C-alpha cells in the first residue's frame, strides 16, 4: 500500500524541479534582509516570569526571565526581581511556557502536496501561493528549524524560501545518493533518469544501462558525498528499497557500497541517513552503521501477518537502541494516505491555517481527489481501506515504536512532509499530527519534546546553536499557553514565535 506513495514521491519532486522557475517570482529581497539585520541590532527583548521548558533541565523546571539581544539568547535570569535591561521590549510570560523552537529533521519543502505533475502545470497561481505560505506554516506550529531531504534538490526553490521575509532555518542533505537504476530513480524513464539524479551511485554490474557520458569515477560514494558537502549539505541521504507493485526487484546497494559511503561521510563530517521502512532494510542499515533511519518499520516482509513483535525484529530494534541510531517513525506517512478514505479529513479546522484557501477548495473538487484513485484497491470501500491501513502498516509501526519507546531509543522528530503528493501531509500541521501519532504509539510527552528539540539538534550537530534555551544560542523560541509536558495540545496553544530574535504572533502566520 505504501507503493503509490513511493512512486509519487519521486514524481512530485520531478515536477517541482521542472516548474520551480515558473512558480517562483520572489525577488531577492536585499532591502528586507538588511532591514531585519538592523532591527536585530537595535532590538532587545526581555521575556519575564515565564516557565522555562528546556530539554536539558526537564527535571528542574523553573520560572525565569530571558534576554534576547541581536538574535541570540544572552541571559536566562533565574533570580526573582531582576531589573529590566535598559531599552528592552518587555514581554510578560506570566502563566505561560517558553520552549526552544521545534526542529523537524525530515521535510521536503519543495514538493507539492495533493497535486499531480500534470495538474501542477495548470495550477500555477495556487502553487505559487502555497510555496509562499510553506515557511510560515512551519512557524505557525512552532517549527523554527527544518532539515530538507529533497531527493533531487531544487536549489532555486530552497533559496527562495531562505530569502522569504520570515522562515525557519533550512538545512539540507543535498542531492541524495541513489543507487543506479534503483529506487527512486527507477520511476523516471531510462533516457532521463541519470540526468534527473545527478548524484547517483555507479554500479559496474549495470554498466550496459548507464549512458557512457557518466564515468564510474565521478559516481563513487566518495565523489557523491563530496558533492553533497560542497553544496552545503549537513547530511547524506541514501536508500535501501527493493520496490513494490510492478517494480519489486529494484537493484540495491551491497554492504561494501554502504561501508564506503559510511567512511566518506565520516570524513566529511556528514550525518548518514537511510530510507528504510522494511525489516530487511533496517537490518541492513543497522549493520552498515548508519546514523539515522528515516522511517518507521511498517513493512515486516514475510513476518507481516504476525500480531506479536517477532524475535528477529526485536533483535534489530535492540541494536537500534544500543547503537543510539536516530529513529524517525514518520507514522503520518501512512495517515497521510489514509486521509483520502476519511470523508471528514478536509473539514479539519486547522487546514485553512496552513494552506491557501484556493488550494483547499481545489482539494475538495473531484479533480483534487485524483490521488485517491492511485491508492484505492479494486472496489474497497473507504471504511475497508481505512481499516486495511490501521490493521496493516499502522499497527506494525506502532508496535515497533512502542517497543523502542519503552527502551528509550534515540527518537528524532521527522515528519516526511509531504511524503507523496497527498493532501494528507500539510506543512506545520503534519508535525502536530505526527506528535499525536507518536503519543498514541507510546512515546511520553518528554520523549516527544526531546525528539523535536535536543535530540535533533545533537544528531545534526547544530546543538551549539539550537535545541535548548541557554545563553549563546540562537533566539528561536516558542511561547505556549500550556505546558508541553502536561498535554500534547500545548503545541497548538502557541502565542508567539521568535525567529532569530524577531517576534511574530502566531495569528500573523496563518494562511489567507
Ligand atoms: Zn522523505
């Protein structure tokens, strides 16, 4: 059932790549950027009497005041009655909770949700409005840092987002390392697939199918990893996926290729991430010493019908715990597909906050439901389809995540938004929904909070700047009306977001 998602994941990125230049009309705003810098230089903010919820001090929650200066946290004052620093704008945090900005370490900001490659060509206005809203929607739900895992990265789109007036910090894994003719380049026609995936891995056994203009020495693990590094990437994304549907026997890398990627990623200081959602794939990833597994294990292969977690799976999960491998359950990948079989989904009250209303209207039209036909199986009813997700992949991934949660695995918060051209994975909102899935699967509120703050910051080596509320760090902060350690809906009680010290009220980030 995950097959359509995988297939369209590729197509969506392809069409965006082709059309990005048409969509984007954002001029490079020198004025806006200069304006923001000078504002920062002059600005001092003093957030008073607020409950600090910072992941390094969860056992010692205190009320304090925080001073922001030049986009950084410069002081966390725990003494009572401290004087207001001169010239500071005072924000009362009384009765509220301050957390570090949230980090989503698995997004595809340049992919379109819910729109097919063909339709994208005739919906240019909607698409343009959507891409302008994307960075704001992430901020609306408190996500101030994103790691983009775009398969074939569309740099103009990424750059346009980085230059938007208000946007999350945007890191990237550069162009993914795709095994020659393997997933996901297998979905592109043979004549163009090597061009579309310029950072592919050469496979001598398949030399006959690789155009002669591509030289083996330019597509070694080392050459590929260096290209990611040179493009400013902080991570390397690769895949172990044998395929599905018509393409069940795609070529996959062997352990010696992964070992070479591992070695060169280490040398380059890059985090190694592997797409793996099957038991076999996660076993391979663990044995190859990857840093992060980019999906939950919802495909158990021959063990899929077993209702209790089989011992051979537990063994792999134990190693994930022991080796502290970063684990992104991405349960919303499945819920995002299931959304097409939920007649109430498009009535979700939060949707108009994160996408333009024209887009929602279009999703609700017969044309907007095209992806449902891709997912539907024979004449199965909505209820039957929904149940098939619930009893199959969703049940399996929940069992896996519950086991890992009990052992306090190194969970990393990542949503894979959008995992397909599904309208079920919308920016920002999908993070809130993923948190609900994690809680349902057995993560505690503290585990969810850590996964979305300090654990992500540490894994991606950005913890000197992000992930906690401590002096010296970037002032990416979120003020909540409720405590995220008391209830999950705290993440939907946001009052104010600070991005590099610049305050914005949540309501001002909603779509219109
Ligand atoms: Zn992804």
